[in-house]
């Protein structure tokens, strides 16, 4: 096989360059000439403000594992107590 080496390993001829350029320009021109999206109707004004969805209060147990941080256990327990105060249905359980 006779393969080109060095700088001209993948030679591009003037004909290839013009053909590729023409194809790219044609594709862009066709894309630009496409139909514009039809305008949509303005949304109707709501008569009443939207109400937020009512969600059930969380309930259950939250298990938290503490590994090798016994010095900070009191801090974590305070954080857990504050979480339980804000979420009355949730019990924080500490796993050592």
C-alpha cells in the first residue's frame, strides 16, 4: 500500500474542501429557512392564587450512625433533639 506520511497523511484537496463547505452552508441555510414556531395563546389569568400542595408531616424513625466521633456525640445529640422538635412525628435513633 502506498500511504502518505508526515504532514500530508490526511490530505484534503480543494475539491473536498469546497464540497464539504458547500454541504455545510446548504444545511445551515435550510435550517434557517424552516418554519417558525406558531405563537401560543397567552395563558388565562387565574381567578385565585395557587395554593401550595398539602403534604403529610414526616413520621417514623431516622437512624444515624456515628463512627469514631465519640467526642462530638453530644453535639450530634443536640442537633437530633432540635430536629425532633421541628418534626414531632420523627424519632432520631443513634447507632454506634
